[in-house]
C-alpha cells in the first residue's frame, strides 16, 4: 500500500467521511420514530446521505489503491447524494408550508368558537388536522378564558395565555412532569382539577406522544374514561391531534366519541 495523494488529502477525506457518516447515522436511527408524514423525509435523507458515505469511502480507498473509473464513480455517488439531499430539503419545506404553518380562515375559526361557546361546560371535542391548527386552539382558549388544564409537549406555548391556563408537561424526564406511560396519573390530575374549578376545560395536546409509548387501545380507553367523567361533571374536554399520526380506523373511533371543532 502506497500513498497516491498528499497527506493532507487523506486527512481531509477521513474527516469528511466521519462527518458524513455521523450525519447519516443521525437520520438512520430516527427513521421509525416520526409520524408517517415526516418519516418519508427522514428515510430519504438517510438514503441519499448513504450515497455520500459510499462516495467518500471510495475516495479514501483511491488515496491508496488505484480504482478503475474511480473519478466517475465518486462523482456519481456525490452527485446522487447532493441532488437527493437538496430535493429532500425542498420537499420538506414545501410540506411544512402546506401542513404545519398555520393558515387561519377567520370565518372557520369563528365557527369553531361558536360551537364551544354554545355549551362550554359540557362536551367532548376534537381538533383534528395539521399541527398548525394548534393556533386555532389557542384562540379558542383565549376567547373563553375559563380555567384550563393542558397536558402538552409544549408548555411554553400555553403559558402566555394567562393565569387561567395550567400547562402540564408530559415528558420522560423524572420530576419535571408526567411520564407518557402514566395515563392514570393524567386522569387523576384532570379529575382533581375539574373538581376544584368551576367551568373548567381539560385539553389533551400530546396524543401523538402518548401513542409512541402506549398502544392505541390503551390511549383510547384513557380518553373515553376521561371523557365520561368530565362530561358527566358538566365540564369540557378538548383533544388536539395531528391527523397524520392516526390511521383511518383510529380517526373514525375518535370522531365517534368526540365532536369536531
């Protein structure tokens, strides 16, 4: 084995290989943890970055051994990797613009508020759509200004609404909130809240996260039990969920039990 290129070129290729391999592994190990709408982009990023890893490995081998058509092979691997990564980034941004950046239609939002205002202390509701619709939920809660308990992955999102909102962080971090597997603790917390607050509302804004740690039947049973308790107490339960996290059967079951907002 003899060195066919300057030493700095070998060092550069090694550093580049380590960097690209790390980025590829970062996406590869996350290929199954996201909802289907985002999993597509993680898988594509992993695939195209792998072409970059192959190209860089071939480039490093060619520093020591002659490889037939190495120039064309390396250019092909790098080209597929770069073009594929650019395509994935553009497709991801377009998906964010279509599905996750909120576009609020005033007339539609007013209809949702009126639906809840008509019987604000007795009912179970669901907001089913993209994550952007969480801003519709914030508008509804702000307009009602009733005592509200929110189980969420984003407590800071609700903290600015006012003192009437009590956000509870659902997290695996010990001592910082409620674990996603502790559905009974969430139910007890909700029951305690509605028993102490008149006209209270309970919001579940972490259903996607709960489904990562629990199967759907367990989460559905939790929601139904909580719904029966809250509705029988003449209070309100609102469930917010990204529809991309559910299959058609799961959506149908939820819509059978919860009134769409």
